[in-house]
């Protein structure tokens, strides 16, 4: 029978134990790093996917005001609309939603998008609700017209129609409603007939 050196066996056993322990530590570190990488890539993909979806759905939103200039003009005219005797609702989000933002010629005077706050850009002439309140929020002081608001909206068909306008209850003396300069707290009524 062979005689075994118990010290040598114990030493080999300790070495195997240390190797196994070190291997387990290395495996654990590799697994943790792998999990971190997978999560990082996953979050990056979600972020890119959300950004791409936002860019696709809001591809025409205001990006010209890149310096985040302050809003220095803020007035609120109100508009009501009647078509062939029927009162129409002025939609919410004109100049904010890509569906209700057709003309982008004034975008540089509006508010830039802030994706980190999930806020889209806004044209300088826009609506927040369906009350007919027009928000004129601009980075410069200038005269904005009713025609510019209607161009931003882009969905009001007035071709071959008669348009009568009153402002604060008085008939339009201008003769061309599209050139009407928007003023704070005024009430604009457009009556459109065939």
C-alpha cells in the first residue's frame, strides 16, 4: 500500500479550492460585466428607438431656435369660427402637433423642442386647447398676422368662400382678414360662407 502524505494532499486540496474560488470570482465578475453591457446596450437601443420615433412623428417640429432664446412676446388673441352658420371648433395643438403644423416659415421665432423633457417644439403662433385662444409666444417682438396663424394651421379651406371678420364686435376695416395683426385680448370672429 502506498503511503500518502497528508500535508501534500491538504496542500493540493487547498490549491484546488483556491483555484475553484478564484475561477468562481472571475466568472462572477464576467457575468456582472456582461449583464451591465447588455443592460447598457438595451437602454441605448430604447433611447435611440424613442428618439427615432419622436423624430419620425415630429420630423417637422421646430429645430431652428437652437440657442433656446427666451420668449419675449406673449399675447393671447381669441378666435371663433363659423362655417355656413355652424360654429366650428379651433383644434388644440395647432403649431405643436405635426398634423396641425403645416407652415414652418416662422419656426425660428418659436420654442425649440426639449426631448429630454418630452416637450415638442412650438410655432410662435399656436393653441394649447380647443377654446380658440391663440398663444403668440415669440423670441422677438414683431407683428404677427391672422394669415400667418391660418398658414401654420394649414387646414382651413377658404378657397372660393366669402370670409367676414369682426374684431371685438366691429367689422374688419382692413379689408383683408389675413393681414390682420394679432393683438392681446382681442376677440376675432371669422364667418365663412359659400
